[in-house]
C-alpha cells in the first residue's frame, strides 16, 4: 500500500492550461460556425451539426455504471473522464458525455461532480455552478407552468382541475427541506387559490428529464405539451398544452437544448448536458450530446447514474429506446472499499471519516462483498452487453484485495482492469482503455428487458425480479388503482422507472451485498408523460434534499480578484 497526497481538485483544475475552444471542437470536426461561445472556456454546440453530412463512421458507444455505491460514491464520473483521456492518449478520437452537476449537492454534502484528481472536466467552477444557465432555464420553464396552473385556478378553472389532484409542483436548484410541503395562495382573494403543494430540486423536474430525452426542438415542444399537471374530478388528465403553456416553455428552453462543450484536464472534448435525478429519473446526460458524439468520434463514453440496477437499466430501457443507439460495452466501476462495505461489517456515513478497519488489508472482507459485483455483471449481461469491470484504485488499496476482484472476474468470464486515473490521469487508465476496446470488438446482442406492450405492472415486476433480484412486487391499493387508470388514459405502452434507494440492490437501504428472499413494495405510481415513462415509488424517496449540519456552502467563498475557494 502506498499513500499519495494529491493537491485539491480545484487546485489541479486551476493549474491546467486550457486549449482554445475552437481547437477542442475541431477534435470532433466541429467548425467555429457551429460554436456559440459562453466566455473563453465553454461553448454551446449548434444543433445544425446534426444535419451536416459526415464521412466519419459511427462511434463505439460505451456506458459507465457501477456496483451499488456507498454514500460517498465510487468514481463513475472520474472513470468516464479517465477512460476518455486514455483513449485519446492511445490515438483514438474520444468524447465523454456527462450530466451537469446540480448546485444542491455542490453546496450540500456531496460536493461537485466534475470528476476528480487528474481526471476532471474543466473549468471546474463553471461546471459546478451556473455553466450556461441550462438549469436556470429548466427552473424557469417548470415554474412558468406552475404559475399558469394556479392562474388558471384563480380565473375560474375552466378545465375543471381537481385542486386535490394537481401533481405539478415547483422547483429550485437548492437543497431546502423547508419547501418540501408548503401552502400557497394565502392572503387576499387576489393572491390566488389556497392549496397544498411543494418544491422539488430542479434535477427532479420532469422538464429536466424530457430535455435530456428530446431528439430535436420539435420533439422537445411535443414532449412539453404532453406534460400532465393534474386531473379533473372525473379522472381526465390536464396537460401543458391544455393550459397553453408548452410553447412559451419551449422558447425558454430552446437554447438549453444545445449541448455544452467543455474539455477534460488533458484537453479532450467533453460534452456536459442536462442533469436528471438518478433516484427518480433516468440519471443520464442528454440524447442530443450522444447523437453529436456518435457521428464525430471513434468512442463515446457516457455515464449512467448510480449502480447498474438503476442507471444502466434506465439507460438501456429508456434512453436507448429514444436515441436508437446500441451500446457496445458497459464498464462497471468497483472499489475495494465499496465491496468491503457490502460485506456488512462496516458503517460508512456521509461527511464522516472512513472506518480505520475498512482501510486495513483484508481480502476476506472484499470477498464477502463480491456477490454485489456478481449481480451487477449479471444485470449487464441480461441486456446482451459485454461487461468490463474497472477497479478504481485508491492509494490506500492493497494488491491482495485487487487480486480478489480479478479472480472473481476471471471466474465469471468478465474482463477486468485496474485504473489509477485519479492520481495519474489518462496514463493511469490505459490498461482499462485497452480492455474496453477489446470488449467493443465483441459483437453484442443488445435487447430490452421488456416489450412496451407488456402491462405496466408486469414491466415493474420484471425489473424487480430480473434486475434487482426480488421475489416479486407488492402493489399498494393506490398504486394498483393508478396503474389501471394510466392504462385507461393511454399511458400503458410507456416504459417504467422505479424510484428506490441507490444504496442497495433492493428497495431497503440496509440490505447490502446481493439480497435474496425479499419482495419490492410499491407504495405509489406517477406518470411522467412528457418525459415518456411511468415511475413507481418504493420506500421514502425525497425529491427535495436538505442541507446537512456541516455543508459545503460554509466553506465556499470568493477572493478579492474573483477567484472561488472551497469548491470540491
């Protein structure tokens, strides 16, 4: 075991020399006429590039997911960046496509999401804060619709909305638990109709998800129009088009639909676009970003939120259905500390130091957590995709522990490589890049988990049993009733998303490893018709996080010359 003390992520990012954006874009054969600069180091990509003929072949398409993460995360974003940098070092034209971080976690406890160490996307400050204003555009479009709902109620409610069955809340890109449940419309009659509602974080907005899945401006406008804001007393859905709101929302979002171009620490292209919640939504970057990359690169490396049970399943069953793109390989990020955690012998808490025993050499503890890795490998193979296990190595790791993971992968017939991109940049991920290229040469047999004409309840059960390992599902009476009503409203052919904890393969965050002998309870079902799916809620899922006792916001400040300090 060796210990290496790296500079902070922010210090590493600031020490980098940025390439001119025209040069970064040229790596993807995108000319200056299709770039819209946002300052000197960020640009939007004009969607007209998708209409340009290109002689370039279709890129290899690789999704990066992970084993079930600990509360601290296991390094998917930094692995995406490191793999992209390594492919570029090996002479390949590679682009990484990532979600934009939400400012809620940035100022909360998790921190930013630009990667880490020497595998980051830069400029770090821009990426983790306002970037090009896309999150603000989503917030504004979402809240415009909310305002028009309440204005409709105030002016007589001609559509007959049931005030007890309005599903459209408001959003804000800040962690604020006090806004989870609010009463609006108090005061004089002119101040609106009093009713209960609440706020979600912007990343949880359906507008964010449909922006992620839109394939054109026209498609965006159609998806916005299909948003269901609530129901009448006789059970009919009321949409954004019914309220006349979708056109104005599309105007607010038309620039946000254009992907954002940044660069990796080693100067390669990185497209950062959209940021839907991983717990209740798709947890992926945009279709538009991938469509740009797939026509102009040799490899597109993208990320799916949380573990393969959540992010990868939604990537395959939802995003790939929309984009029409077929993945060539999937990388499963694993760390020995996460595998040890899945032994059930350690307690890891956000914001607290790791237990000393977790860092001690113990191949036995790693072996006890291997069933979790086995399940994630099986999940990827369920979709006919070749898995590659990336052991994201920390300086405190022990070689004997890596050997346990390698041996397990060999037994399971899965490719495996140790990657040290955080400390070494692209050079540290070259072994992983070589293995990923080999996997991409193997012909895949990609398939969806379920056909769209399967009943909604059966789709939910198939995900629970074939992906999570449940014995079955238990629908609450309210959930079963909602599914029947959604099918009656014509939503039955939509795919499904299951909102559950990311800390377990099950719906119970305390069940570690690869739980067996459990059933998944579904307490509620909602329809995200504009985004194009129905989602089942299992357990207590908060769509508006709160701030911790000690939050990152307390440590972030600005210097006299305009520099940012404390960002992580």
